[in-house]
C-alpha cells in the first residue's frame, strides 16, 4: 500500500465523514490509512516482499498525486477518489510488482466506501457535494496481510 500524507488523510476522512453523516457507513477495513494499493502477494512470500518494499522505499522520494476525480468499480461495491496517473506513480507501481503481478490490470484509487451495490449507488450524489480535487503526497509504503488484518512492515519513502 502507498500511504498518503497527513493532510490527505484529513481530506479523505472529511469525505468519508460526509458519507457517514448521510448514513453510508460501509464495510471497509478499519484501522488502515487511506492509500493506493500497489500489489498483492502470497503470504508465503512475506520475507521476500519485505525486502522488496524496503528497497523500493529507499529508491523513491515523496510522490505527488493529483486526486482529481471519483469512480466506482464495475461490481458497484467500491466508491473511490482517483489520482491522475503519472510517470512517478506508474514507476512506483511497477517497482512494487513481481513478475506474476505484471499481467494484472491496475486501477490506482483511494477507497472511500465499500458496501453492497445498493448502498454504494446512493453515495455518489452525496460524495460530489464534499469532493474537491487536491494534490496529496505518497509518503510511505505498508505491507499488510489480510483476514485478519496485520501490518507486516512500513517504510518511509526516502530515496533521492
């Protein structure tokens, strides 16, 4: 996961807060910072991937991302803010992938709401009332395992 900076966390929390106030709570994973997912790995690769994430974090400096639009995945279960793709974001994604991952289509996004389609379909009119584009920064990488959620490692982007 590519975590966004504190100011971005605040803005994204405000977006979610507006949805929550209107009755949309969702089932998104609690306790995770707002982020852009980079890749996924089998749990048995944990040691190898920790090394990869540490290496990637040492090679990249903070990456600005323009969260410019909203979107919904085709299954209707995820509402998100989406960044404009740029060379730095794509390079970070490519660096986080393994050979197996390179075949997977990637849609960079910051999840705001996960729920059943009926609930998500009602959220965009509320979301557009609080949404405004902004430029945030990717500041660190997290490696997490899921179900149950467990943070494995976290590395600040500190490349030159």
